[in-house]
C-alpha cells in the first residue's frame, strides 16, 4: 500500500526555543510595571478633568454621561492596578524561586567544602599518633616540673 500512496512524511522538527532565564523573565515583568503605572496616572488625569467638568455642569442630564465615563475610567484604572499588582507578585515569586535556587547552589558548595575539609583533616590527623603525643606532653610536663624544682632549689637563701 505504501508503494501506491507513498509513506507519510515525517513531521518537520520545530526549532528549539531558547530556554527563558529566570533573571530575564523577572526583568521583563518588572519592566512592564512602569507602563501600567503610566496608564494608571493617565486614568487619574482623565478623572481630574471629568471632575472639573462635573463641577461646571448644573443639571443632572449633563452630569449623567460624565458620571458614566468616570465609572468606565475607574474600572479601567482598577484593571490596570490589578494587572500591576499581579505582575509585581509574580516577579516577587520568581525572585523567591531564584533565591531558593541560589541557596541550594551555595549549600551544595558548602557540602563539597566540608567533604574536602574532612578528608584533609583525616589525612592530617592520620600522621599523628595520639598516644605518642600524650607521652610527649607528659614528658614535657615532667621536665617543666623538674626545671621548676631546680629553680626553686637555686632560689633558696643560703
């Protein structure tokens, strides 16, 4: 059957997307926050203008469209504020993740240093015989006692 219709073509491999770095993604999120702050400030400026227009209006019929517009602007401002807060929280979570990863790397290095230090200490203490060191210390103590006795004898009045 494959002779008549041929074999299906193998799907083309998609080019691998580069892995996103944690630092790069944090910077990307934090970079979007100022844009949202500008939009929030723009909404505030529009609300100030509408408030000034409302103060000039004398009838309820003139005020109603302005109030509706103000409500739309407030909703938009709230949406921008929620987006900004969400991005800041996500950036904070990623920073916490980065801190945990760095802490684990440092802990791994710490363990490796401890292992090498333990090996070095074992090698260094293996060169010593504790019993021999104790005997040497006792001999030094006895000799110092003898020197003290000699000094005491020599320092007696005649």
